[in-house]
């Protein structure tokens, strides 16, 4: 193999290693936002804004898990459930269909295995987006929200789903109460 071929092979191996490393730590992304003028120190109690039910009034497993996990996080933050609450809490979940494009090596007898030719292949996947909102009851405006997005995986056990959900909710609540940026 000539020098150009060796460099090409080395480049491919380095790229593969980098992708494997990034893939291992890229579980989810967390984002947050809040109303700057709202006084978060006065929040001590919460009440659920709504419960996610289907047309027959059934609460699904995902919704039950999300609500239990968020409720635990709220209590860990020192908030208590109350009928007349300082904030309403709403949990939203959606699934986005996405597509990514990858360059893959071309195979076949007409091309050498380590050629410079690449095929661009589209891969469809789904991204789950979990959003937790705190709403001021008097004005019905969102004063804080945190969200997490994660690539969907359908081959998880219920225990793995709960563990992942707990990680995401814990990461969301790391942004609560909001800390204004230093001036």
C-alpha cells in the first residue's frame, strides 16, 4: 500500500474512533429558558396544570413515568404539592421525525474497498423531546421551562427507560432555579 493509501486508512480509523467516542457521550441535550423578571424565590408549592390522557381518558405508561419523575424532582427542589399553588407544572412530550445523511464507503467489485468514492445515504430516526414548564397561575404565562431531547431507542427495558428519564429530568432541573448571568 502506498503512502496515500496508508494515510487514507489512518484517516478512516481516526474518524471511526472519534464517532464512537462522541456517540457514547451524546445521550441527550438539555435547554432551558425563564422569565427574567419573575421572582423564583417565592415558589414553594406546585399543582399539575393538566394530565396527559388519550381520547378514552387513559394515562399511558410514558406519561405516568414522566409525571412521577418530575414530581420527585420538584420535591427534591423543596416544592410541595398544593391545591392553591404558586406555580402550575406541565409536562409535554413529542416525537420529531428527523433525517441524517452519512457518507458511507461504496462497496462492490467495481470499486476498491478503500476508495475515495462515497455514497451519501439518508437515515431516518426519531427524536423524543421532553419539556417541563412552570406556569404562573394568575396570568397563565410560562415563567420557566426546561427541555431535553434524546434519540429514540425502542429496545429498552422499562428499567432502562426509567433510568434514562430520571437522568434527563435531573439534568433539566439542574437549571432550576434559574441563575441570571453575571453582569
